[in-house]
C-alpha cells in the first residue's frame, strides 16, 4: 500500500525564492497535517486539515507560510519569500478522523535556504 | 514551554542492556502515543495508550500510561542496534484535539 508521498525529498534554494512542498495523503484518510522538525524546536505542527478544510493554522509561523488542500488527495505548503531560518525538515502526515487515530508520516522534505 | 517533556534527551547503551525512557506533563491527556523515527524517515507509530494505568507490550517494548494520565514510560528489554532511533511521545488532551509532540529521546544502541 502506498504511504504518504512527499515531494521533493530535498530542496536547496536561495533566500527570497518561493518554495512549494507537496504531499499526497493515504487514500481514504480525511485528516492531513504539516509539521516542521528542527534540532532546536523538535516536531512542530504547522497546520492541519479535516476533509480539506483548514482546522487549526495557529502553528504557521508567519504570513510567508501558506497551505492549501484543493482536494482529498493533494496538499501544498508554500513559503514566499523563503529565509535561511526556514531551513528544516518538513513532514506531511495523514490519518483517519476520530478518536486516537494514528498519524502516518511521509519521509519528509529536507529544505535548505541559503 | 513544552507541554510534554521527555527524558533523557540522549541515551547511548550497549546491545543487550535494558532501558527506560519517560514522557511527562503537568496536563492530563486523553491518550498518549509513542513513535519511533529513524534517520531520513518520518515517525512511525508504535503504540497508543488511552486508559490510566494501562500497560501494553510490543515484543521487547513495554509501554505504560500513568494512573493520572499525565505521564508515560517506554521500557526496552535487551536492546538491539535496530532499536536505535528518536523516540517521540505525543498526546492529545481531548479525543478530537490536535496531537502535541514531545522533544524526543535519541537512543543509540551500540553493537
């Protein structure tokens, strides 16, 4: 079975450029989560969607960050303009909605902003 | 302020030793989950505990949820190099609340 698919796996770009990260959740899952992981701050929830609707975006650090989920099988996280402090590993996860449902993570996108 | 604290932060042990890592909070959680993350990969769920005092076993791993549902422990018996990874606990305060992750315990098992 296909798991959560993220692309690209690695991204290196210069500051000021627009960055778009992509995620395909597991088919049938109706909750989708975007996380950022750094050594300093650990795994932080940025935003999560339920049935394609953003439920909680309180973790989105700044207006430079935006996320969309146009349909049940695709989501994007965009950073514009990017800054060096945005360098991190970004994970997408999906789950079924409901009590205590496990989250299934993709392998992440390692983002480096020079 | 971390809602979930994990200890120790780093642990390096020899193959065959036993170990316990801890996840603590001042808040009550409706459930706690343990994940293991290997380098270059996303976290993978190991177990979910929902009842205070609950104990779950997964081969050589034993998970316990505290009676007051504020803490949890993970005990590994006879650790193997394959157990190496970052162990994350994650909790939600209500059944439908978002999950909060702890900072993790980085475990290294030396052959």
